[in-house]
C-alpha cells in the first residue's frame, strides 16, 4: 500500500491542469500533495529532494485563510526536521525557534506548537542536554494533554521515556513508557479501523458514481475520488511513518538498555537468551533436563569464545565441535531463537556492537570490513541483520557512539 501511495501521488502531480489551476481549493490540495511527497522522500532519507518538494508546496500557499497558514507552518516544521537530519543545525535551530515564536503569539494552534516543541527537544537530546530536552517535551505535552491529539502524544511520551532513561530517572522512564505503549496500542487499533472505514467509503462512493456518471461523471467522480484518495494516502503514509519509527526506536531502547545492564554487571556481550529463559520454556519432551543442561553449558562456553565469528560456522560444525547430536542442539537453540542462523547472527552483532563501543579503533573501519570481521558473507546482509537487532543501521550506530565519545 505504501508503494501504491507513491504511485498515486506521482500520477496526480503529473497532471498539468492541476498544477496550473487557479482554483484555491485545488491549489491547497496540490500543496498538500507536495508535502506528502516530501514525507515519502523523508522516509527514504532523501532529504535534499524532500526539502525541494516542501519548497514546491510553499509555492501553492498564501496567508488568505487558516488552512493555508497551517500547511505553511507544517512545512516549516518538516523542513526543520530534515535540516537536522542533514546536520545543518544552525539553520535548523533558527527555523524551529522562529516557528515556536510565531505559534506562541497566535495562541490558537496547540497541536502545531506541541509538535514544534517535540521537534526542538530532539536537538537538545542530540546535544546530550537531556534536562532541557525533557523541559521542552513537558511543555509540549502540557498544551495538548487534555486534547484528543493522540498521535503527537505518542511521540512525546516516547521521547520523554527515552529522555528520562538517559537521565537515569527510572520512575518517570517507566511512567512515560507505559503511557506510550498503552496509547500506541489504542491508536494503532483506531487507525486501522479508520482506514477500513475510509476504504469502505471509497468503495461505496465508487458504486454510487457508476449510476451518477451517466449524468455528470467527469466533474463529480474525479473530484470526490481525488479528495478521498488524498485522505487515504495521508493516513497510510502517517500510519507507516509512526509504525516503522516506533518499531525501530523500541529496538534501540531495548538494545542500549541491555548494553548498559551488561556493562553495569560486567557481563560479556553475548546472547542473553540462553540463561534468561524460564523453567517452563526450558522444558522439553524430547531432551532430558540433564542433557539440556549439558547443552546449555556448552553453548555458554561457545558464546564466551569467538568461534561464532567463523564465516563457515554452521549447525553441523558446532554440533561436531561440541560432540552433541545435531537434532538436540537445534531443538535447544530453536526454543530460544527462530533458528540457528538467528542465534549466530545475534551473537555476531552483539560482539561487533560491543567492540565499536569499547574500542575506538573499530569506529574508523568501513562497514564492509566490520561485516567481514563479524563473519557475514556480505555488506548488505550485515546491515540488514544489524538493524533487525539494534533498530538502527551500522552507520547510525557508529555516529551515536562517536558523539558520546566526543562529549
């Protein structure tokens, strides 16, 4: 559906009649389409072209009415976000602070002002000024706490949980993390229901237009279908942005939290699924407890070695080295991971992530070398697995570690 939305937007923006129309309503629609195109490009991290599409969107806007002003402000907030992504921090900070100043004077746009504060908080978070970041988020939350703006609340709850985690405030971290998870589950359900309703509405509308097209098809059908298509595209893109971002951020939280716990407890960077499994999960009808304990012990010894970095490591090879039946070994591993490859790959990623964090030399290596060092057959497979485990790409992780080293 995401790829379909991109095609629909591209088709609509290829209509010269639409682009040259002087109708105020169609000009606003065109501005919104360019804004959606910018969001598409932002998802794909094509920030230069995302900024160009926001510029095109601005060309169709003026200050004649409230809707124009809202889209103009939204474009400024999105633009500031993309400037920050490109590390153009001076331009970013000037723009977002101007947006906040203008919105504070208006006093009638709590949603946009809250969104702007959430945006500014990310700047302070990157600067590791976590106290100021939390203050901006709390200020943004106070504007909409009693209003039904659940999507921005989710973003603020998520950012607050991350910020208080960085401040080592466990009470507020767990408090906002619970708010975030509860509201996200509720909103995801409502969004899916909303999308189903709109799709059903489009289908009903199309059925009605089959009769109506005999009288005035070209005018009414095109207009109604066009507007509904834009609504669907907007909902789909926004839902996918939130869903993907939340999924990756949760992985990042979990991974860094696990790293910090291991560092505090002086635990080596190994896969912690083996011994953190409950007795219920460990029970097996095919393997005796004594045999399972023997296998677990040998797996722990294996994790303390670097043998999993061997590019040729396989289930049969490990089974031979441990002198254990392949079927038994596979069953014990599969009770804790999806498969053997998932188990080995997680060990490799945990190992290289630990080296990047503790040995500055590795921060200077290319990703292709890190992939080969870790035992992966290709750069692409290493990047894919690294993101699935940590919630971020190797380059993004290296940047985060480098920032903490500099500070």
